[in-house]
């Protein structure tokens, strides 16, 4: 559903002097995936444990990627809305 809702939206970013763009849905998925990777590293190093990791370390369930994806989308929408409100007050 995320892909359908955001299919026509793009994010633009700059590396050095070059500008690039990618579908915003892809950026949400990539950010969610890399947060999941970081979560696995953190649990492996013992920052915290989930109940299924008490006896031996195991990968965090891949289903958590969707949780991180939702967090990224909600955070993005909150920041975009607050930026719009700020611009309306200044303008």
C-alpha cells in the first residue's frame, strides 16, 4: 500500500555537486531495512535482547522492517507538516 500511496513522489538529494532522485517509497524501504540491520548489530553486541534471544542470539524477525518503515513514514510526515506550518507563519 505504501508503494501505491507514494508512487508519484520522489526525494531529491545531493552528493558532492551532483543531484540525484529516487522514489520516496524506495527510500522509506531502504531506511527501514538499514535500521533493521542496525537493530541486529545492536542485539548481537548485547545492547538489548528480545525474548527469543535469551538462550542464543538470532536474527531479529524480518517482519520488524515494516515497523521501522512505518516509523520512518510517520516521522517524515510529522517533519513535513511542521515545516509547512512554520513556513506559513513566517510567510
